């Protein structure tokens, strides 16, 4: 059996230019994202540490009873008992 070679398809100038333009646009987007990463490295954000309960109480200079009342407990002992019970329940 005789095989007939397939004819080459010659694309027009416009098709080739359009394909190259598409590649250029893709790489421009990649460059923009890389430039943004460089900018982020040059201008780092300082890590924001969330304040814990102890730190908030220390800055406010609250006593244990004042903190307990602010959280809705009658006194510091009641707050301590409920917190310990919750911690034990969670550890089980």
C-alpha cells in the first residue's frame, strides 16, 4: 500500500503573530506576579501577634475579680472552677 505524505499546513502571518502575541501576554502576566513578589519581599509586613487573655489583662491592669466580673462571673473563684472544669473536659 502506498502512503501519501500529509501536506504541510502553512499558517498565515496573522496566525503566527497572534500566537506569539498570546505568548507575550502570558509572560507579561507572569512577570507582573514576580514583580509583586519582589515588592512584597522589599516591603515585608510585620507579623501581628494576637493578644492573649493574660496579655490583655496585664495591659489593662485588671485584678482577677475585675476580670471575672467583666467576663460575666461573680468572682475569680467561680471563673477558676469553670475554666478548670472545661480544661478537664477537653483533655478527656
